[in-house]
C-alpha cells in the first residue's frame, strides 16, 4: 500500500512530462504547417464579351486559384461586374466584400452564397475597405462619393463632407493606414483627400486637377504612400499623404492604373500602366525600368506579388487575362482566364 502510494506521483510526473514533450515537438510542426500552407490568388474579372471565335470567355465575378495560378475557379454569381474586394480580417477565405457595378456583395461561406448589402443609391462601387480592428466598419468609394457603414453593411451613410465638387466625389481609389484605420486617403478625378475620422470628413491634400487611379501604402515605411495617376505618372508622399511629389523617371507622363509594393523586399515597387506594361523600381519609386517582355496585352490593371516568393508576380490585363512572371517582372507568360478584363488581384 505504501509502495503504491509512493509510485503513484512518479507515474503522474512521467505522464505530465510526456505530455509536455509531445507539446514541445508538435507545436513547431503545427506552426510550420500553417506557415507552409500556400496562399490563394483571388482575381476580380470583368468580361466584355461572352464569346469570341475559338474561345469562350470566363464569366464575370471573383475567381480563385489554389495552385499559384495554374488553374482558376469561379466563386459564386457569374455575371457580376467586379472591380475589387476586401477580406474580413478574421475570416480569411470565407467572408468577402465585393465592390461591383450593382453594389456591395458579401459572402460568408467562401463564395457559395452571396447577399447584396447596398440599396439602389449605392451602385458602381469602385473600392471597398474593411476596418481590421472593427470589421463592422466598412467604407466604399463610388462615382457619387463616400458611403460608410458601422453595422457590417446593414445601413449606409453618405460622407461627402469636404468633397465639394463632382470631380472630388468621383472616387477612384481608397487607402487605409495600417497603423491607424481611421486615417484614410481618397483618390478622385481631381486630386487626393485625407480623412482622420474614418471617412466622416475629408481635407484636400494636393494633386488638384489630376485624376488619381490608385493609392498604396509602403509595407516598410508607414508614412510612405504611392499614387498612380492618369497621364501624370506616379507621385509619392513621405508624410502620410499630406504632401506629394512626382516620382519622375520613365513614368512621368504615363497613365498608371496600379502601384504595388513588394511586401517582402524592401524598396521594390511595381507599376501597371496603360499600353506600356509593367515597370519596376528597387529604390522606393525613385527610378523605374520597364519589364514587359511576354505581355501580349500591355494595359495592366492589377498586380500582386506572391508572399515569400518575391520573384513570382501576377498581372491582370485589360482583356488579355492574367500573366505570371517567375523572375521578378523581367519576362511574362500567360497564366489563365483568356480574354478577361482583370481589375484586381489579391493574394491571401
């Protein structure tokens, strides 16, 4: 009896030690599996024709690839005009907010079912942003200005305070500061505006008279923002969007649809242009060189860099589908979605 009482704690200690040992070895394995899980590529497609000779065009809407662009599969409604999307930060791959010609659509099951969140007042949605700290807060940009929701899209409020003219209210680009979600930048048909209250009010910040097509924040310098414009190239801000200066170089008089910083390589930035393909900078946008060999369609609306593989880049074109580069944008090969007009590519 005494012997059993003495051995019992030893057995319990042994079991506890074995559990700790298993946890010690299994945790890195689980973490490694999570880290090595391949991200998915999502593309917003707006097809202009259903058929051309020899091809059947893909339906419009949101597409996904789980094999680094080898194949793309449609998600949900087929004939929706899709310009961009945002992801719920805590429901990656499940909850999407789609910016479309008919309004904002949401899916909570990875695209199996969709629900429209907006009324007939909110159409032709160009951009949609979701607050990562409070996903119930949503901001959308339209040709009629800014609309905000604080209840997950159930109700919307027009927020054009400071956007005085029709050109100011035509929203073509939105960016959210990753360090402060209430700090927003807006690109319009006539300049850039800033909000520090989550989009309730707006202050002009320059580039008056210049149509702004895209706005992006640098992943390494939070105060650095890039703006792509129509016919005026790229501008940079080093003070969080309060002032802007031309990047110059070979992009000085070109239309830039998209500016995409490399999320893993400091200083590397890509630009997609109208009829001149892709340009690359390795010094935060100060100097640029063209890399478009293999692009049969050189009007590029969307660019994305694959996480952890900085040489793997995807370009969405205006009617030529998606192209892929495996050497950092030097050369390109067709990847998929023939004849599709691709407006947005994101990798999650």
